[in-house]
C-alpha cells in the first residue's frame, strides 16, 4: 500500500425526512468536496451512521463514492462484529472498486476482545480480503482499544496496510509509530490532534471536521509542511472548538447541522439518532460564528 | 401481556468447526431443555452470539425455537441499531410465531442515546410491532443504561410489556419496580441476583446459567415460593460462582464449555469470539466441581 | 468481635457558618439519635466529611461519640492513605474508647492498590491495632474495590472483625459471604440494598439514611425479622428514592439538608463541599414529601 | 508570576527500610539534580508519595528543597481535601520560602466537585495565599478533571499563576491554552506528551521522568527550540517507553527503581505502596536497556 498523504473526510450520509438514504444529496456533496484538495474519501465510517445502514444501502454508497471520487482514494468501512461477515462485505466492497477497507474492532463482547481475539480477527480478514485492510480504532464508540502490541504485529501483515486511530491520544499514536513497520499508514482519526500528529510525522488524517471544513483541514497540513508553524497552530486552535462541537459534544447530528450551514446537503439523521435541539443548534451556530465560519 | 413466571434461558447457538450454525445441535438442546420446567426460551439474546448472526440465520433460529418450544413462551431478540431495521426484524419474528420481541437499547452512538432518543426508539417500535415488545438493558455489552424515567414512561405503552434488566443492580430493579405500571413484566436478566430479585417480588428471570443448570435455577424459585428461604439461599450461594464464571469471567465461551460438560451440544464459538484456553477450561471445571455439578 | 445486629448511622458532622465544627450541635444530634433503637454509631465515616477534618477535630469527635453513645457500639473511621498514620490514628481512637476501627481502603495510587498492597496494609493494621479492625469498601469515593479473595483471607485475621461494603452490589455481598469466615461481620454500607441484604442473612447496616430516618431503617429490619415480608418491602420501597437523593444524587449536602428538615442540627458543609442550590433543595423536599416524611 | 521555561522534576521522597523519610538521601538527590539545567523543583507532587507524609515531614521537605535549590524555582504541593487546611499549609510553605504552591483538585466527594465547588475552592485559596497558586489536574489519581471553563476563569485571578495538567490529553491542553489569559503558566505534567506540548508553544513541563532522566528531558526542549525537530522527535520517541514504565505501568515504585539504577538514592516506598516484584524489575531493566540508559 502506498503512503497516504492528506486529508480524508469520513463522509456523512444524508437521509430524507422519511428515513431513506438521499443518494442524490450524497452525490451533490461528493461533487462539492471534489473542489477541495482532499486525498480521498472514507465511505461508511462512524460519521456515516453506518451502524444504521442495510447492506444494500452500504453497497450503493460504496458504488457512488467510487464513481464520484475520480482518481482519489476510496476507503470503505466494512467492519462487522463477525469475522466471516466482515470478510464477505470487504470483498463486495473490493468488487465495487474500493481501494482499501477500514475494519472496526469488534466490540459487542468487549471484555473478551483480548489480544488473541483481535489478532485472529484481523489476520483472518487480512488473509481473505481482496484489497488492503486498515484497522479502525475508535474506543469512544466501541469501548475497545487496540493494544500497541497488536498493532505492531499486524503492521507486518502483508495485506494490512495501516490504521485509523480516533482516540485523540497522542502518546498512543507515538507508541503505535514506535512498534509498527515502516510503510504502515498510521492515520490520525480526529482533528482534535491533527496538528500534533503532523508534528510527529504523520501524514494522513481521516477527520469528521473535513466534512464541513475541508479547506481548513488541508491548510493546517500545508502550513505545517511549508514551515509556517505559527500559522498552522493558529488555524488549528481556531478550528479546535468547532471540531469538539461536531464530534464529542454534538456527534453526527451536530456535524450534519454544521455541514448544512456551510453549504452541504447533510439531511436528517436516521432514528434513533436525534436531531439537535434548538438550544444545541444555537450553541453550535455560536461556535461556528466565533470561528469565523458563518 | 400476561404475567411471566419462571425461568427462561437465553439459549446459546452451537456452531460447527467451520463456523456454520449447527441447527441440529440447536434442536437437540431444545429437546433437552424441554425436559425441565422452564417458562420459555429467549432466542437471539446476547448469549446466542446474535451479534454474529446473519438475518437468515436469525430467522431460521426463531422458526426452530417456535417449533421446538411446544406451548412455552418464545421471546426473540430483534434489537438492531436502527429503529427501522428493528421494526422490520421484529415483524418477521412475529410472522414466524415469536410471542414477544426483546429489543436491545441501541448503543453505537452511546453518548447520544439520551432519554429522548430511547423514548422515541422504543415508542416507534412499540407502535409498529405486531407482537409485544420488551426492552433489553445490558450495559455490560452496550455501555448504555436505561434511566428509570424512561422505563416508567414506556411501561405505560400498550404494546411494551416488560423488560429484561441484566445489570445485576438490585437498587435499580427496585427503582424500575417503583416507576413502572402494574402488569409490566420486569425480568431479572442475570442469575447473579436471582434470589434477591425473588425476595423483591419479581417472578421471572432470563439467565445465562439456565442454559447449563436449568433445574437449579428453577429450584431457587420454587424453594423461595414455598417458604424454604434458607434452602433457597443455600442453593443460590452454591450456584453463584458458577454463574460468575459463565458470565462475567469467561463469557459465552465459558457458558458453552460448561454446557458441553453438562451434556448439551454447545459447539464452537464464532470468530472473533475465542474458545477458552486450557487454563481457563481447568479453572471452570474446578468451579463446576466445587459446586458439585461435575 | 461479637455479632453486630442492627442499624448504625455514619453520623454527619455539623459545621458552623465560619467552617468550624459545631460540637454542641453534634451532641444534640447524638442525644436525639439515642431515642431510637440504633445499634451504635460510626463516627468519621464518609458522611462525616472526615476527609475535611484535622486530627484534633477527629479525636474530639471520637471522644464526644464515646461519651454520648452510652452502651452502644462506637465505630471510628481511622483510615488514612499510609499504613503508619492509620495505625497511629486507630490507636488514638482506641485510647479514647472507640470499640472498633473502620479502615478505608487506601486509594490515591489506585492502580497500584492490588491484592498484595491491600493484604499487606490491612494485615499490618490488624496486627498493630489495639481494637478490632473492620475494612471499609466504598469505590464510589475511592475508585478501589476490595477483591473477594482479599476479604476471604483477611476475614481469618484474629483482629479483623468485619467490613462495611458500600457498593450496593448484592452479588458482591454474596461473594463476600461465601468466602469469609464464620463470625465475620459483613455489614451493608448503603440503604439502597438494605432489604435485599437482610434477605441474604446480613444482620447489620451502616447507612447514611439512618442519619435522618433512623426509625424507618430499624423498622425495615424488624419487619423482615418478624416475617412481615410484604410490609418490609413496602417500607423499603418507600425509602428508596429518599436514600438515592441523600447519597448518590445530592451527597452529604443533601443528607444534611434532609436531616435539618427532619429535626437534626446538620449545619453547613465544609468548603469545598457546596450547599444544595435552591433547585436541588426543592427537588429534595419534593422527594421527602412523596415519601410522607415532611 | 514570571513565565516558567524548562523542566521541573516532581521530586521523589526516599524512605528508609523502617518507613522513615531519608532526608539525607533527599539532599543527595537534590545535589545531583543541581548538576543539570533544570528550571526548578516540585516538592510534594504525586511522585513524592505526599499522600503518605505527615505535615511535619512535608514542612521539612519544603525547607530542605528551598535550601538545596539555590536560585531555582521551588513549587510546593500543598493541596489537601479541605479549603481551610490547604490555605494553612500553603502559607506555611510560603513562610518556608516556596515560590508558588501547586494545589491538587479536591477529589474525595468527586461527583460533587462541580464547576461551582472548584471555582470556589481555588478562588478562596488564591485570595488567602501568600504566594502564587497553581492548579494541579491529575485525573489518573483524583478522578476529577478540571473543566476548561474553570481554567479560563481562574487564569484571570491575580494570584493564580498557572497549572500543571497531567492528563496527557493534548486536545485538552489546546483548549486550556485557548481559554486562559496571556501569561498563565500552563505546564504539561507528563513526559508522555512533552514534545507535542512544545510544538504547541508550551514552555514548561513538570514530569516524573525528569527524576531519573533529567538531561534527556531538557534536551528534548533544547532540540525543539533550536529547530532540530527530527532529533527532538527521535529522543522523545526513545524516552516514551521509559516514561510509560515509570508512570502508568509501574508508578512511583517503578520510578524509584529506575532512579536507583541511574544513580539516585530513591530508597523504599512507604506502605501500602509496594516495591516492584522481581518480574517487574526485570521488565523495567529491559526497557531502560532498550532505551540505552543502562
């Protein structure tokens, strides 16, 4: 797998008022994101409400992303609880043209997802997948955290090409860097530590914030790379409260509301995920306004 | 919904070495459980590895349970992350003859599963389901805990007939009793507090332990009901370490190993769930032996 | 150590507006509690704000309790972080006439308070204390939970006579019963599971609620002992929301406010513990009113 | 308060085999640290086992530190649970010559340590203290995390000069930077994110690792400041596993063992803190050896 460099939005899925996927809105968003210098797209990440999508919907979204992404990288979230169903979905995604699969740590039986279980799961998937596999670590949702020892071992698997770590734990990123093989694509999975990750030599980030503020996410990286450290920091600090709002504080509903305000067709959330209350909306508008985004 | 009285095992799903469901083994187990005075069966609870089952597998297991249960109550676990898919699966289960649906709290976006989201989810399902709905609260797996206020409101919904609370938190059971409407079937979801739950007036329990020790679970209730308090306590205390082993300590793999030792066809776990190590097996055999079960 | 039977309030410490201990109010409260059939007093438990008291204040409170308790049992909370200071304070308490010491699990270096550290700490204290030692397990404040294995071992120490478990985890009480030596005084440390604890054969409870509702706490036990199970349950259920309010929800400030309303001289909390806001006060009054206490 | 620039070890307290403080060893360590370009010392931080020290011992250690530190900054940990005792100890430290006090968040009644309680506590201390006050946030030990809103407000208090944040949460450091007043000394409290903190513009770190590896901690900062980014990163990465070992993994006992191996007189831990087992010692030696320290 080649080195990934740049910003990848984990794209959101617009729903209609009746709860159906709004595929047209999805394609409009892709067209708009294509105007920015993004490195690729992650379809079916946590911000896509993938936990609420049927397999048919997932496959259609993969197809549309491959079609709409042009030459950009397409990562598809194909992780399911069981190893066998994850392999099956991964290979359907491969068949539809996804370039790599992002596989969530299984989590339902969390206290039994020990090193042995995680090693076995990812190894079997790596062996059977028709495209490279990347691990997806997001304890905020899964309550499972990949141990560095597992990352170290799996980074040496010929068909496991990287990972997305969404913990925001910079010391953990350092430990993953230290144990993983050269060429392993360690991607930071949240804009909350995008600038620190860059200063540590990471080159790729998959971040919710890139749905609504793609240019700013890209600019932080360009400023850092061109040695304009202070400007990179300033922009990063300006974006920090926005990122906190559209992730930890208000979640996907917040991200969708911000994206709508910034010109995207984010649509409804799917039940049981609730829309923001009017107080939450006001609070989020204030945050966007303070960041000079609206 | 009528009052449920008695013990209901959340039945396990045997898998073959190749990972396929072993339906024949499943039916053999049902036939054996039928020899005990159990109140019914829960198919597709957490101990069935339902998170690892395809919809086709789930429907086949519901059918076989309805067929094999005779006149006993059949509860089917139909909870999925999205409201719409939960309703669809619930009504398929209804069509196949399940008497009620046990619906897990959605959990992936756990910090947004607030009172409003949970109220909305269960109300929509209650309104659309062709069979009574029961709520399933198991924070050990979901990291979401149903607030008493939500239980109180939903207990008044005409098509929400009860709940399974698997926290083992007796004070919480008391708070649920206090707020819920008369006739609401509050079932304890773990043998770890089966005897205390009986002393508080609960009449039904859905407990993993009943997979491998059905008679003992039933006896605790009969002893209590017949006023033999000391004997009920003694038996409950003897079973406690066994229950801890097949739930918190060793999980489903432990339950399956114990069930095999006690004459059931429990089969393999499905990947990524790992079998017990040989040390874990030895530890579990010792616990069963100390409880005079083997 | 003899078997302890009955209800023991962990008595609160009244402070004046200037933050000094109000010893006169303390003695007035003791005189009032003496009118109820309580088994004894715990001075310097968590509800006494002992974390905020100087050693001089602690010793004065022990003296006053011994003096005011008549023939009743006096337990003194003497646990400090270090073993040596705990031993010193315990023996000062012994010298002042306390009958037994309640020793908190050390907790600052919580992740190093493993079985070895806890075994060593309590064994050294048991060996050096001039009065019997009881262990105090309250993870809500300490974030340390005594393992059953440690309880089992220490219950066999000749100078460790019992423990207070304030987790409200009934399954854990059962496991402690199972492993501890005959004669070990296992006391439930919260009214939230007082009735279930009685049905399991426990005979003593140290509960915050007994500060403001001593008679009701005693009555639950008497009703259970005299076979009036349904009445015991009814009273227990009526008290449950009150107990939740004066412990988990509003803490010591809530307990003090309730005690004031019910005729005790509870006084101020010591800083940084804040008094209830007026909204919290109104909410607590409503709960007391619904329980027919005011 | 002036800007603090550089590395400050939170110095450990050597104990003799009998548990007494070994003041001579303490002074020997100070003399050795004085050979390194450290910015100052923190006496009575978490790594000093201050939770296990009597007031007399604390005051003696403050005196010895002031005496031994030459012209360097001396911070004294004076936080206790109550506001009044914290003020008293702070002013005793001031009288002995400490330059500023580091005040731990109170934590025993953790769920009541809300914004109001924390604001009130630190404001009262700031008003009454004869030396500048710095806040100390270390949820690993206290289970309380200072909210950014509180930090923002208190950073404007004329006698609150800074804080030590030991969470290792870089996004939180950014949020603290964003809300706090210019001139507020935000110090990172763990070497686990020392390099990332420097890249964000922080200039001071109080880190356990500086007890045993002072030069390396200083070098990371010098390399960063002189633009040798890659060398700073390399050294930081080499130190990372050492830091993890002497903090999260093995705690104070590990730090003491490493310090002994590297030439300091670290002595015994005080009970109940246990020494490392021989397996833990071997593991730590291996980590030090891999980092080319022994």
